[in-house]
């Protein structure tokens, strides 16, 4: 017998096992730490809202599917609305028959929230989201990349070019640094150390919250932050070895006036994700981007990547960013056509912080 | 009418290449291996595209057998 239920504590162990089995192909019991992380994220997040819970799909009393849902307060033209992010979607292949995936998503979209979204839905699954009523946001489905150290980036991707290339990754590290130092002297702006006119200083979550509160952004759709929720969010985004290098920084003019901020992972030598980069005023975004790239260079980062923000496209293009569409999509659902239209047209302040980009689930080994 | 059945059958063959032709007319979600949400959406979308039909979200789940799909197409084109 099939049943859709709100995800409960009794399902946690099975959900953790399902993650390892369905996503990582590992048929072993999940360690307690993974179950505890499910509890922290899905039952103890500061935005818990009755009626907007994660969903458990049961077949004959056994967990056969799961959709992790995290609600968030947003505003639409200044009025409070409720958003819900789908952060983890998994089905047990042992129960491959049946329309559980579609039923889970229809239940998700039928919830009381005003807007629902999911980033990074695999190409194969995106049609199921669409069939359940979602629209594909082609705009937010793009990623941007900024290569800072080309040989470091090439080394980072060596795992994708066969076993021989992967085996050479270690020795290649001895060459990548000197080669990158050499090319940074070339008369090509894209290869040189990024210049920056702002002062960058790392900050705490509380300090960053105060700066963010001064933002003059006027996008139709904006996430709402409160201090304690933001501090929890940043603590989670920076927790665990998989999130090494987590860095929050404010970029300011020489007189100390903040211009913007960025939140990203700054692991030396690799490609690192930017969770959010923003300016207090839109005219300042080029300078804040310069500050981000310069800061990442100083940290030894080989390259940065992040989710497209349509507000930044022109400035990013001018700063040698490249854009690519990975084989997954950003999807969104809203019953109000004006809310949906605002999102699809890019009139939002959404970033990787607002979906699942900060979760530890995909980046930890869970051994 | 046979043209509709032929085209729906072709859609089934594309989505379920291992399904025997003689089993297609009686095919339904509960009896065909691998007929999950992804296969369902792929199949129904292929049929909609073949016949130029618009679908509602309810249609994706409801049209879960060859017979229902053929009946749907016939109704839409009548």
C-alpha cells in the first residue's frame, strides 16, 4: 500500500540509509552522524513551518522515497510570502514501479507555500517536476565560472579524464603552482592577479547580517533574514570537513563604508563554490566582484563557480567569467502567476544560499 | 482510428524497448517493469507531442495504460 506522509523522526534512519543506497550506490547502514544531520536540517532549522514539511513516500510501511523541504520567509514586492526549497529528492530503486516520484512532487507543490523551487534537478528527473506543475527556470539553471589559476583548474578536473590522468593529479600539483605563477605575468587580463579597489575583511555571521540589513535591493522576490536564523544558517554552511575554507567577507571603501559582501568556500588549489555575492547598491556590484576574485586569489583558490545572478551578468562577462549549463535544471512552482513571472524573469535576490547549496549531505564522506 | 493506435504503439516501443509488441495493447503501469514516474512522463509527453495535444498535470498520472492513452487521444482528436 502506498502512502505519502510528513517526514518524521521515525523515518530518519531509513532516510539516511536510502541516501547512501540511492545516491551514492553504497549498500551499508548510514553512520549516526548522517541521521543526526537529517534531524538538524529538517527538524531543527529555524524556519520550520507546520504544513511545509519534508515528505516520506511509504510502500507497505517502508520508506521508498523522500523529498527534503526547507521553508523560508520571503517577500514579494515587500509583502511577506512563504517559500519552500526542495533540497534532496531520492527514490528507492527497489521500488522502481509506480508513480511515487510524481506523487511526492504534486504533494510538495500543493502545499501552502507561495513559491516552491529546486536547484540542480537532474536532466532525467526534470520532466517529472514539470509534469507535476513546475516551470524550468532556464535563467537560473546556468552556472558561472571564473578561472584564476588555469593550471590549477586543469589539475582539479584531471579526475574526469580517465585513470591515467587521475593518477597524475598528485605530481601535476608540483607543476601547477609554478606554471600559474608564470602565466599570471602574461599581458592577458584574464590570467593576471585580479585587481581590487575595495578593502576586504572577513566577518562573523552577526557582522555580515548587519551589513546585509543595509542592502537597498528592490527585487520583486527577496529572501528574508533574521539574525538568529542567519547565524544558524552560516554555522551550517561552514560546518564539517566538506565545507573547509568557508569564508564570509565584507568589501568596503577606504573610508569603511560597506559596498557588498560575499560568502564562499576558499579551499586553496581547487574549484570553489560561491554561495552568495551581493552589493548594497547595484552600481557597486562590479567592484564587489573584483573584491571577491581578488580575495579568492589571495586565498590560493584556483577557480570559482556559482549560480547565475542575472543582475551580475554584464559585470561578470566583463570580468572574464564563462557561463555554462550543467546537465541539471532550476525549477520553480507558484500558483500566483505574478510570483512565477517575477522568478522566471530574474527579478529575485535568490542565491545558492536559498536552496540546498549549503547542505553538508553531498560533500561529506559519511563514513 | 488504427493510425492513432499505430502512433501510440510507436511511442510505447520507444519508451519500453523491451516490451513485446503483442503485450503493448494490454500494457499498464502495474504490469510493465520499469514503468515509473520518469517513464510515465516520458511516454505521456511523447504521445502529446506526437498528436499535438496539451496536457494538464492530472493527465500525467491518470493516463497509466495503453488503453487509457488511446482513449484520451481519440477523445481529444474527435
